[in-house]
C-alpha cells in the first residue's frame, strides 16, 4: 500500500465521534505525516468553516490547517463564486455563512429575487417556517439552489437528528410537482456538492494532479460510493457507522465494496507504514 | 343536472379566497339549499377544526354547521382513532390538535416511543427543528405517520407559502434512503388522508349511501383528480387556481378533465336550478 501518497480522511466516525476523538487518531495522523504521507480531511459537515474544523482537530492534538480541509460548506461557497452569484440566502449556520463571505458573496436574510441570488442550504438547527418560506419562494421564482449535502440524519449523543438532507426535503417537497397518480414528487436541488457526489473532491484532485489517493471513511453507502465515483481506492474503518456485516449486503445490493477494511485508523496506519 | 342531490364544495378558490368571499357564494349556497340540494364542504385545510371552518363560513353569511364539513384534520383524527392509537405527536396547529382531542386521543409534545403513539402532520406555521427531530425519531423508531395532506404550497395574499406537504418533505427526506446512485429517496407517510386521495370522502359517501354527488373544485390536478378517484362527477370553477387554458393540458398529459366547467359558483348555481 506504499503507493498511496495522499490520504483523505472522513472526520466523523474516523477521526472523532462527535466531540470524542477516536482512540489513537492523533498519534496515527502524526505517524503518517512523519512517514511522508500527505494528509487531508474531507467532511460533509456544513455547520463549521474550514478554520473552525481545523481548530476542532487541533483541540484533539491533531496538527491541521484549513488548507488540508475540504468541506461541503467550502465547496458550496466555491461553486457559488464560480457560478458568478453575488448574493446568497442561507439555510444554514454560521460556518456556512462564513465560507460564503470568504468567497466574496453577500449573505442576505432578505434576498432580492433576481438572477444574481442563490439559495444555499446546509444543516441549520434553528430552521424555521420563515426561512423555509423565503427559500421556497426563491426556488419557485427561478433561483438556483445549491445544497451542501443531502445527509438525511447525523448521529448525536442521544440518538440521531435531522441532517441537511432533511431540511432540504422541505424545500424539495414545497417545490414538488403532483404526479398524475396524485403523488408529490420532489424537486431536487440544482447542485449537491457533498459526498457521495464526486464534485466535493474532483476539482481538488485535478488541480493538484493527485492520482495515488486513498479515501478513508466509515460508511459504505456514502464514503465507499464517494471513492468509487472519484475512481480512487477506498479503505473502510469500522469505528463509525458501517459494521463488518454490512460489507456483504452492500456488495450484493449496491455493487460496491471497499478496497481495504480496518478496525480503525490505528490499524490502517500500522499497515501503511509497515 | 337535476340528478345531483348532494353537492360537495371545495372551499379555497370556490367559496372564498383566503379571507375574501367569492362573489355571490353566499347567495348561491342559500339558493341551492332552498332548491333541495344537500350541501357539504370539503377542504384539505388542516389548521382549523370543523367548528372553526363552519364559523368562518358563517362569517361570510353562509349557513354551515360542522356536520357539513369534511376536512383533512378531521379525517386524520378519525383515522387515528380507527387505528386504535391513543397518543398523537402533532406537527400542526390548534385546529388539528382539537380534532384529535375530540376523537379521544391524547396530544403530547413529548410522546412515548411506543406502538400506541402516532405522528400526525399538517401545516404548522411555527414549524421548527425540535418538532422535526421528535417527528423524525418517531418514524425511525417505527411509529406510523398520518399526513393530513401533501399540498406543497398554499396561496397567501403576497404570494405562496409552504404547505403541509412541504413540512412533510423534511420528515420524508430525513427518513429517506440513499439509493445506489447516491440519491436521497424520500420515505412517504404511511397514510395521506387529504385530496386527491379518495379516503377523505369515500367512507362518508359509503356510510351515507350517497351516489348522486357532484364535486365542485378549482384545481384540475387536485379536485378533478379527487372526484375521478371517487368515481363521482366533477365541476371545475374558474374562480381559483386552474385556468380555462389548463383544461387541455391536463386532458392531454394527465388524462383527466372535469365533467362541467363554470366561471364561478354563481354560474354553476344558475345551471343547477334552471
């Protein structure tokens, strides 16, 4: 496995679980760096800016700066900039707004309903009816809609909570069409930048001419599929959502399976530097 | 058309527009009653109880009592009772809660996660993240979900606002599954009681042995489809959403068309009593 030079790590379930670091994550990242591997962190989390994510990692004694981080909030902001939007209405938290401001967009709670405005949705734990109303009116008046990700839920200490995908559902159904059978068919976002869509990482790989990359994640349905979409190798670690018993299920029903499987980042590291 | 004895009227777009009565609606209903027609009102509106709707009609000088009214909130409450649920967690406003209480259910903001609890969703203009979280956890723990209706939007004075279907989208996407293509596929409610589903009226027609009914509505995609699903005749009035030019579109693409078309309830009335 020495052929891998660039390692891309998912965060939740690989490096930490919520606010608790995974055992030996910090020492593993340190060891890998010392052995010449280039380290990156990839996350769908849209509530924090890249700087805030780097700060969280440093809080776990993991050396990290924002240039190592690829997040769906950052990617959404970069896409909005690339598409020449000047104003964003955001269903999302401060980290997402920060990335949009850094990308040069104006963040407005009362957007103009014109072609220069874009709707950007992420996770917002203060989501309310008034936001939904403004976002929906933007879509229905023809504005473009960028979703950071469509994760239906995310794990929290006492269970699971609605994710960015759940909130997007309110917009998608509100803008939906009634089929001839009377069923409401959702209207999906114009752009979804997060995993498993390869857009989150494909430009980065291209711009940096990276070919020998390994993607490390904890979910077969999202992370392994993401690596497959990017045509790079994947390692599954069993320290998060997916269990060993899930592997055969996804192989059979989804035709995807990880290239490597490890119990955790510590075992992966041992393997890589051996 | 004298063969019709029972007339079922949609409300918004037929009898009133928001808080404004349609011209000659009150005198038309009076005339029809005097000529022996039995009058009923049918609405997907889930924010008001039947009593509150009757009161609104009386405010427009239309004689109405709650027994003439079939609403999606009432139907949802009756279904919850029929299915033997004892406790409801409600994403909805006071009218829906009132109907559930009248049907003998307990309405709880902190439901027990057991088989006796049901999630009931309607329109709630105070919708927030915490409600979504509880509703989603109920679905994911196996509770049944009754939706009053899946109307994506509804008309308000300054445009259109998210409807019960939009809010349901947040639950449907939160409980959704990621397909092998990485798309989030919604999980629909276990029961949808509102139009165009025939459930809203089919029991009523059966119990009262009503065969010669005419349904009067303003939307081809919902009202005319609803009548078709019930196998009763439909009259479209052009005082609400659907325009004359929509008729050929829906005939071609949806294979539905109204049996009769009138400019408004006044013209329908003239035709019926002539």
